[in-house]
C-alpha cells in the first residue's frame, strides 16, 4: 500500500509544498470515483498537478512547522468522513479524470512526542473511524483471527506464514505501551466500509536520546475505491479484467 523512506519522513516533518500565507484555515473536499474537477471546485485551495505515463497526482500541502491545518471532507460510497488537522492531501487519477485513490497526512503529534501522546492520538483516530462504520479488513488469503487472540501467535506470522493483516493490527485491540513499542517502525491498520478501502499507517522514528519514552511520528491515511484496490492484485492489461479474474 504505502511505503516511506526515512528521508521522506524527515522532509515531511520539516514541511514542504504550498503553505497558506493568509492564515485562513484551508478547506479541502474531494470524492472517490468522481471527477477530479469536483475537488477543484469544492476546495478553497489549489492543487499542484504532476503527471507521468497516464498517472496524474494532484497535491496540496502545508508545513508541519506551522500550526495551520486544513479541514478535509472525503465523500465516497462509504459516506462522508471529515478531519480537521490535515497537513497534505494527494489525489490520484490514471488515464482518466476520475479520482480512484487518495493519500492524506494528518497533523498527528508534535515531533519528539511522548509515546503515550501518539498512542492516544492513534486510539482516538481508530475510535472515530469505528464510530463512522469502518471495520477491520483481512486480506483474502490470511487467517481470520481477532485481536483478542493475538498473544497466542508469534508477531507477524500465523502458523509460520507471514501475514500483513494479523490480529496485532485489529482496530478493536487496545495496545499497551510495550506492545506499541514492539511494533515495526511502519505499522498498518486495514479497514473497509461499503466497498471503500482504507489503510491507516503510522511511521515511528524513536528518539536517539530516549527511545523508550519519545519518538517522532507520521500518521497517514490511504483511501482506494473498490476497483482500484482489486486492480492492485494484477499487472498490465489484467488490471482492467479484475472483475473476471
């Protein structure tokens, strides 16, 4: 789904892109499986366009170093979902003007924050998503094991097979600080609602001075329409035959 390099992580913390110099809170609204022009007309910001080989990305970003954050409304078959601490939004189209996926970076917690602060932010974010009807998604070829059974299995493997959506990442599971720190530096929580797929990613960079107490964090959300999600299982021309395959 989403992969980050450590250098990109630090660039994100430093901030890049289009800062809002007026000081007014930016407003972003977009729809999945709808023309990207809807985002242009429904938002108070301007997106930067970048295209290559039919793939186009439209991005708006603020800086982490400033307190300003954007309001965001995402509309899809899963309904409307709102956030008020958005730092960047990237919309993607491929060989059309239809938005089939989007990446959103949230403000999260301040750099070099206490782990407990990040854990609380993460828990509140999952609570919000669950309250909106988003539920855990398990990859089709992986075992259906609830988070309550996580302690019975070695981390990231079930019956000696590696898994990407194991019980340790069940959104219903409340993590202790020990469990939180034992997770990989990049951890993903997979959710879905009414044919829309979402990956909540948390990238953690532990403090060199106090790694058991503090870290810098990056919280991101990746949305995909049902068609785009299942096309990712295939390559080339097979992507357009995903329903048959």
